[in-house]
C-alpha cells in the first residue's frame, strides 16, 4: 500500500514537472503517468492498424522480447514460436522489433512481417518497431526496466532478444539475457 502511495506521489510530482533534476519531462516520462499496471499498456501492432491491449492477457504469463531479423539470435524466433504453440492457453509472447542494436532490424513493417511468417511461422503478436532504451524508450520498456514501476529491479536491455517475463497477476518475474533460449529450463521453471 505504501509503495502504491509513494508511486502515485512520484507520478504526480513528475507530472507537475517537479522531478529532482528540474528538467523537462521527456515523452516517455509523461506517458508513464497514465500507467498504473502492465495491463494499462496498449501497443500498436506491426500492421500499424490493430492494437495489442495487454489488459486482454490478464491471467496469462506474458513474455516480451525485443526482436530483430538480422541478428545472430534471430533463430530464437523458432523457439519462441514453439513455446507459444505449446503454452498458448497460459502464455502470450509479444515480439517488439527494434533497430537499436547493430541496426539489425532495418526493414519496414511489411518486410518484418513477411520475414517472420515465411521463415519461422510466427503467429504470436508483433508490434510496430520500438526503442527499448534511450531518450525515446517505449513506455512499456520504461516499465519493464525501472524498479519504480516493475517492483523487481532496474534492468538494461543490452542486445536483441532480451526477454522479460510477467506473471499472470501482472508482476514482473524475471529478465533473461539474449543467450537464454526460449525453450530453456530457466524460463520453463517460471512457467510451472
């Protein structure tokens, strides 16, 4: 309860421009004031028309992965798709294309969609391209990487195919590095 109150006060102070540095809030910080839980986020789908409403996934595990088509980890799409198919009743995977690491996601939405479907049979949701770090960090990644929002810890997204696992009750459970394969015991142990 105290944590919620402090979070509300912090959000209010930020909204009023009373951040500790006195600087102007960036867009992501202003947007964060609109989110009280992971379920408040709505993401633009890769097709640029549909919305992926995370509130629709209450009661399921959610695995968020920043993906790229030209990365050494790109074959993980196969494992992600297999994991999704095996557990789709209890797990949603959301791929978020990102071009911030080695410019390894240079394609437009149609190219990304075609690549994922033709090469890996991807059927789990993909979003529009996003920034997962830096000044234009997507608000979802601000939540995933900031202890003040996620309640677990502060995290860096250091390359493509970092994974964030959220529990069915909306709590962040873990962050996995790019090296952790989707079908690994490390992830499976959380999904039991």
